[in-house]
C-alpha cells in the first residue's frame, strides 16, 4: 500500500466514522454558549469583505496558519485576545503560556466565549473551538496543557487581535 493509498483509506474511514458519529455531535452553538452573547451572522460575501484572505481562511474555512507565523506568539503584555472576526474577548493574557508549538496557546478561555465541536479532518477526532458570537474557527483544544486546567487551547494567531490593557 502506498502512502497515498493509505491516506485515502484513512480518509474514507474517517468520513465513515464522521457519518456514523454525526447524530451524537453537539451542535456548534451548544449549551456552552453564553446566552448573553448575541450571535453575529454575516453572509459569506460580508465576511470576505470584512476579513483579510488569511483571516477568512482560518475563521470561515477552518484553515490552520503556518506555525511560528504569528506575531502574537511573542505577545507578553497584559491585555485581552479578542476574536479577529467580531472583537469578542476570548482569552486573558494571564492565561497565555509558551507551549513551544509555534501557535499562541492558552490554558483557560473566557467563560462562555468559545464553543466546541468534534472534527475529523486529520482522521483522529480533535476538538475544534470557535468564537461563541460569530462562530469563527479559532483552533483546537487538547488535554496536554498546564495546570490549573490541563488544557491547551492552540490558537491561530491570525484569528485573534490583541488589545493591550490601558494602564
Ligand atoms: Zn467572533
């Protein structure tokens, strides 16, 4: 079996698994969503107009930026990381840590600010998370993070904007 054939086979298995698992999946806007947040719904054309092509590819198409490509990797100031699609605050600077992955990483998200769903893009299931207001894709959350949560929110820097705290 060549690598390519193996990959096709894995992809087919992944798709079959996805089809089978679909009914149990939590809807994107699941109960974790904060009721106080008014959803922002725009048309595809409006999103294309509002976002840069790089932001659009990640936020609206669940793309992944190249590791190490975001200036936010080295952002160490106090402040908030807000959704690049709608400005909803998603993370506080004190919850950011250096994961060594090349993507901005956080162990805690602001309560109610992100929703999750399972994705099978790489065959093995991963937990995708997105902005609770505009449903813009941010990254994936893993369970190998530091205390106190043990979580690692692995975020695309291009999907965030940093807002420094005013001293
Ligand atoms: Zn958003």
